[in-house]
């Protein structure tokens, strides 16, 4: 039966290939939306791992999560250095990572932090950050680049770097009086970590005039300081060491000695009387973020399903339109001994063949597009979309497409069955 169906379709190959192409495009859209949705969630979840709490000034949990971890948006409020010291002294706190943001390097966000970032921050399945070249910053005027920043800007270890005020792509306020020198480049992680520049807190305080370093903290860019500053270094040494590297922070990442302490500390931090703070657990905040996007996900899924239905209706229209031209063919088959159920099966087999080929072509094109577009997705959107094997949900979608095609093919098959009973070898046209 399938051999006869293939021969019949080859006789009408132009129309058949157009139907296959329509089904293939529908399959690409349906599976593509599902693949991007799932892998976007996985990439977001893999961006931060092992961090129990994120603390910032009073704001929404989603805004704090997106700004501090994914560098999306900006935090308008900051928390004080005194609050950061209070967080360090809370019972059960194993480590803290201070973060100050708001500057950029040619459009890429600058994260001012300390070496605890490289020691404690984890991504994916609790993977530690690694260096592709160089090492973590050791003096205040050195910087570490994410992998994408180094590739896009063509920078390497030892190159100079100028930080600009503001987080936009263009800035008319460059801190060129305090240049940095690249000391390390992080290995690629496939997360927003690759698209940021990391400098010491003291370096950010220096360019903003909040911090005056001692002479031994100067890096290679400060070997020739003015003699006047050296003369007054000793008399101001006490006040310099007492000052924090920066006066305010954007966020603080906290790791706990025991995970169950998280809920109690969230309550304690949110009710802290020193200043209004917000503490969130990254996992719960991420779930809340995805709940806000469910409406858009459903809308995309509905659009994809409608496109699939349109493709199947195109196949149905093709089969119905060909019936009138094929009535003599059906009559000849009847004369050769083919029963009505044979003709019924022929039309259903043609629909199965068209749909199976269309789905196969669609899956192949999807993998091709994902393989070719993966670098663009990573460079532009900041997450990896890989051509991995089909998931159970995607197999379910393919099964539903094939089942729907079989059900819709019953309509032209029934008409062919009825016509075969009524027609003889001479067909009245």
C-alpha cells in the first residue's frame, strides 16, 4: 500500500513537495518555540548555582534577580557598606560576594567585586569559574574579562581598558584618567558571566573618587604618581585604611553553612531596621519570573499550533483537490480488483507519507538551523540553544501532528471510497 502511495505521490510530485514543505515549516516553528523555551529556562537556571541568597536595596524580587545576575535592567537603589558588614556577621553566613554595578566598557556591564567572586561563585551544576588566560585581579587597576567581551572587543591579557560611566552602549563620560589593565580572561560558561567585565571594588571607588589607595596598592598604571600625593600619603594613612572601597553596593550574594537557614535569614534581612533591604532565594525568584512569562509562552505555543493546523489543512486541500482528477485512476484500480477499503487505505497512506516526510524534513532543518544559529544566540541573547536530541515533549508533538494528519485524511479517503462505489470505468466529468 505504501509503495503504491509513493508511486502516486511521485506522479504528482510538485504538489506533494509543496505540501511536505508546508508541514516541514509548521514542524520547525512548533519544535523551535518549544526548544527555545526549554533551553532558555535551562540557561537561566544554570547562570547561578550554590548561591543561597541575593540581597539588595528594597525592590522587587524579579528586578533584583535580573539586574544582579543576568545584567538585565538596572537597580535604582543601593545598600550601604554598613549593611554589607551586617550581612557578613549574620549567623550561618559562610561567605559573601559584594557587587557594585552601573558602569560599562563599550556597552558591556562592569561588575565591581572582590576575589571572593572567583572563589565562591558557581554556575551550572555547581561549576567553579575557570580562567582561559591570566588570573584574578590582584591590584586595584586590573580587570578580568568574560569570554564574549574578550572575543568581541579583541582584547587580551595585558591590554589597557577604559571604564565608562553608565550602562549604555555609548557614554560621553569615560574614566580615562584611571585606566585598567587586563589581568585575566574567564573561560566560557555559556551564561551572562561571559558578557561582563570584572574589576576590584577599590578600582571602582578610585575612578569615582570614593577610595584613595595606599602606595602599595597601586598597580602598573600608577607607578608614576605625582610627588605631591606621595608627600601627603603618610599623614592621611589612618583615614585611608578606615574608608570602605566603595560607599554603596548594588547587591550581595550570600552562601550559607546550612540551606534550611535561608528562610529565617530572608525574614531577618527583610525586617532589618538599619535600612530597607530585600533578600531573595534565586531558585524561588526564578520560578516567579517564569510564571510572569507563562502568558507569552502560551501565546507562542498557540500560534505554533495554528501554523501546524494550517499546514495540515493545506495537505487536506491538496488531497481533496486531486480527487476529481484522480476519479478515473480510482476507477481503474477498482477494475483491477482493488476494493473500496483499499482505496480508503491508499489516501490515508498518502497522508501518512506526506506528513512523515514533512516532519522528518522539519526536524532535520531545525537541527541545521540550531547548529548554525547557536553562535548568534549566544553572542546576541546570552544563552546557548544546542541541537540536542528530541525530548519526550517534542516526540509527543510529532506524534500529535501525525495523528492529526491521519484523522484529517479520513475526509478525502471517505470521498474516494464513495466515488469508487459510484463510478465505473467511464467517469462522467
